[in-house]
C-alpha cells in the first residue's frame, strides 16, 4: 500500500476542481433554487446618532446625523500599531472612532482627519456612545428627573429633548 501526501497547494486544486461539480449537481437537483436566505438573529450592528453640535466641513455644511457600527476585535487592535497613537496615546480614540463611524451626514468616508476637526463635545459624545453600544449593546441611559425624582430611560442616539 502506497501513501499519498497532500500539500496545501494540491489540496486547493482538489477543492477548486470539485467545487463546480458540486454546484452544478445542486443546480440540477433544484431547478428553481431560491437565493440563500439570510438569517436574522436580531443582532443590531449599526446605531444612528445625532451629534450635540455637529461637524462643519470645508464648505460650511453642518453634519449632525450619523451611523456607528459595532466594533470588531480588529478595530480595537489596529490603533495599537498606528504611529500616531504610539506618539500620543490620547489619539487612540480618534483612530478608533474613525474606523467605526460609517456615515456622518452626507460624508461616507469618515477618517481620522474628520474626527480631529470635530468639536470636543461631539468627540466626548461619540466616545460615550461607542462605550454604550459596544459594552452594553444599546443606546439607552437611565436618568432621574430633578423635580419629581422619578426614574426613566432616554435614548442617546438622537432626537431632541422632550421627544419620544
């Protein structure tokens, strides 16, 4: 009996050679195959927000509404090798926020330069928003009424005061 060794290169060739045959067999078995269904597990991965002041771009347009996605492990690790963060550890939040903000008004390419030019109150809001979304999984905060001392929740993701 003779043994055959399979290397990574030949294994890849075998997988490529057999993949089309398997796909054509499945297509023949189900002529009206429906597109694969995406299962909804109820996990919310993007959260909308409204900045307290707003980002003012070069043309003078104010951008207040945006979207932040959940952070991945890569998002948290990437800033650690960034030279700007190595020189100034406080820059970590700028790099991290620029990676997870997917949209800010009409701006879809949110980079560190955009976050650098935001007002400090907006950056502080985004840092807190990031922490809530990634640690607690929601954007609600428990508050107490200063007049009646009744407790209730508010959604920090946007809306004006007094709106529900």
